[in-house]
C-alpha cells in the first residue's frame, strides 16, 4: 500500500511540474506517465478520470504550496487569507487549478475541508451564540471569499492584484460580519 501512496505523490508532484509550462488541459495522461516514469495505466488506476486528477492535484497543491496559516480570530483569518492571496499571485497556474477544482463536482471524500473546520472553530470562539444554521452560512461565505475561486474571479474578471483582492475580501467579510447581531460576538 505504501507504494501506491508514493506513486500518487509522484504523479501529483510531476503534474505540478508540468503546470509550469502547460495548462491542466494540455497535460495528457501519456505526458504525465512519461514525466513520472510509469505506465499510463498506473495513472488511470490512481486517477480514473481527469476530474479525480484535478481534485487530487488541487488538494496536493493547496497543502504543499498554499498551506493556510493557523488562525483563531477573525483578524488572524484575514491575515492568513491575505498571505494566501499573495502566494496565489506568485503562482497563478497553481491557484487556477484550485479555482477550477472547486468548480467541479466532488470526486473525493465528503468530509469537510480543513479550512471549513477551521472557520467553524473560529466562529465557535469568536461568535459563541451564533446559531448552527447561521454559523454554517457564515462559514460557507467566509470559505468562498477566502478561496482560490474568489481570487481567480477577481484576478481574471477585473485584473486585480493580490493587494486589491485582499481589499475586496476585507470589505466582503466586514460587510457580512457586520450584519450579525452584536450579542453574537464574544466579549474581549
């Protein structure tokens, strides 16, 4: 079993290398197999469809290239997202893979992503009286505004750079959080 983990990692690392010169759509399983030094069939065993490969590659890139710094407060969360948006600007091909993967139907586990759990934990601490339904709504909004998809839409649709995207993020988050009742927030 350890061999398949190493093979999967090698495939993803090689795909990331190929992304430096090609778009995801231009990376064939044949070219990827040649890059890794394995058979094309082995890649199909690991990733039966391109959607599976895209989802796994996006997760791998997020963990290796764009790890989200830990956060407990909203201020920490904003700083972590700002750092991530600057990293996206430095490696846009990788960020676009993350944006594209988030737009497809899930192919992996239905378990909530790390960022979703971290945002919910932050809300549990900073807004302890927020009801479950509103907490999930706020968490979903915060997740979207902190995503590669949000960054990509503002980058390509409006030609904004990371600093401008951070400003848009701060404004969206501030507006959303300002709508919550004051009684929701923990007292300092």
